């Protein structure tokens, strides 16, 4: 595989003078994660613009349907002080690089650094080269070779599409027969289009999974609070894998020692490696980790906030996100202050998700909910808010304890009425 390399000198980019008062911020993306980012900036007193349409953000900000290539000129024309890129696709496509070329301050990794999420093969190659603990694996771009290798493995086993697949490119197969079917779908039948033309086949890790997100400024790492999401579609961790059906913090089973181990053995070595390879990382590095019997291991890297973990993390974050973003860009020290409260977010998804979900049903009762609700997949039609497919809403709550937050979020979620929505009723149960 060809690996892009280039020495990236962040400090050489020339920007306008930093606006430390009320700033004009452009958030790229229009989902629940971006709603939470925009909401945080709005609460800090900034003027929020969004490259995308979100019915909730329209209530306090300016939403414009922009293509990626229109964003740099929009930012220049509207004197945007900071562009905060939410989703992985524009990061992997190099949007931050394009913004920097025209002198616009942009938060997020370069195209080179974003390969950590954009290519599973690249990510695993870096982990192998720098001895970062992860599952045993092999990567393939030839179907017959992959098929032969797979036939000699044990189930359960994990198949990963190399490229971006909207969070659906990881398959956990419980039998080798199932794995062979999925492998053929990926590599021969273009199940994930070009994303699955190369695959990673890796051992299945068992243990306690957790998300370690960090603000990163080259070799400086600032860990965030630990959140855990629930990947399976239905209660008791049944059903298909999803982008996440809810998240909560704090976690009972993950200790400070586990977090320190994750930073020391996974995140810090990776950002050091990226810098040494001429691809220094600036932005958010998300390490999906597994606490195994023989230590913390890496499941995956993402190069942006997790979703839905970020929504509850941003509710918990008391520090200024605008100040954090600018200090990361400028290589200055970052101080993170967090609420001591517990937080839970529960996803309401369209029936049929994560496979074929319906759109268009009207959602009632949003005005009755007294806790934050982030719009993940909604659309305004006249005076109505309707389902726009997939994950639709994230209902959040906080409390002095996880039990209090749990009770509160489920008391609020029943106020939302729509027969075409479903949600898990056990988010946070692992730490209750």
C-alpha cells in the first residue's frame, strides 16, 4: 500500500489575529455530534455558522448547505474566525489542508494524519511498526489470499473494510462460514464500495471496551473523560452493530490506571510516531480500546469526536471549546475542566436501523423535554420535525449519580412521540 508522507509545518500557516471575544465559528457537518459542538460554542457566546442543515441549530445559528469545496470561500467571505470540522469524511479528504491554504484557522488533522481513520491498513501498519498493542491481524487486497488465510483462523473473528464505510465497515463473525460470506461480500460484491477492496482480518478481542478521546497538539496529549457507548442495536447487547445507540459516563469498570495505560502505551506512542513520520497530528484522536486480561489493546483509531460519546462529553466539559481548539492549533498548553456529574445519552433511531430505516414520520413532543436533545437525523418540513433516517435523536440527562441520570433520561424520552422510533432501555446498565 502506498503511504502518503510529507513534512507538515503547522506553525508556518499564517492566520489573521485570533479573536478571543465573540468569534464567528463555522461547524462542518450537520449531525448530532455537530449539533453538540455548535451548542457548546453558542453557550460560550459565539456566533455559530454550520456547513449543513440541522433544524435545531437553525434556532440559534446560521445553517447553509455547502459542499466541501465551497467551505473555504464561505469562510473567507464571512470572516470566519475558526472552522471546526466534525465528521471524518471531510478530514480524510483534506478539508483542513484546503482551509489552511487560504489562511483560515481550522481545527482537525491534515489529510496525511487523517489516514489513521481513513485507512485501517495504514493504521494497523503503524501500530505494528511502532509496537502499539492491538489485535493480531493480516491485511489483504487479493480475495483468494484473504479467503485462504481466513480458512485457517478461529471464530469469532473480525473483518474490517480498509476505507471509510459510515461506521458499518467492521464485521464480527461468530463462525468461519459467516466470515467467508462477509469477506466475499466485501471484496467481490462491493458491499462497502471501494472501502472494502482491501480488508483487515484480525483476532476478536474480549474484555471491557472504552473510548479514550484526546485533544492532541503534535506530541502533546490531553486526555478527555472516559465515556462508553453501546454498539448493538437492541437491549442486552443484541442485534447488529451500529454507530452507537447511547453513551454514558463515568464508567465503573475502567480505572485511572487503565486510562493512563491507554495514553502511555497507545495514544502517546502513536502521536509520537506520526510526528516522526512527518505527519504531526493536531485535533482529536479517538482511541477505541479494549481492557483485556493481558492489558489495554487498540481496536481502532478515529480522528474526530465519537458519536454519541461527544455529545455527553461536551455537556460535561466546563472549559471553553473555542480556547481549547485555538490552543491546540497554536501549540499552547490546554487546561481541561470537567463537571463532576454523571451523564447519559440515549439514541432514538428509525425503525429498521442499522439496515433499512424509513424517513418522513413526524416527531411530536420535543418541546416537552426539559433536558438536552441533539438532532442526529431530523429534517424540518413546514412546521414539523420529521425522521430523516438512521439515528434520529439523542436525549441526554445529567445527575449527581449515574442512577439519577439514568432515571432522568428515561423519564424524558417517553415525552417524545413517534411510532417509527425505537431506543434501548439499558444504556448505562454496565455501571449501575
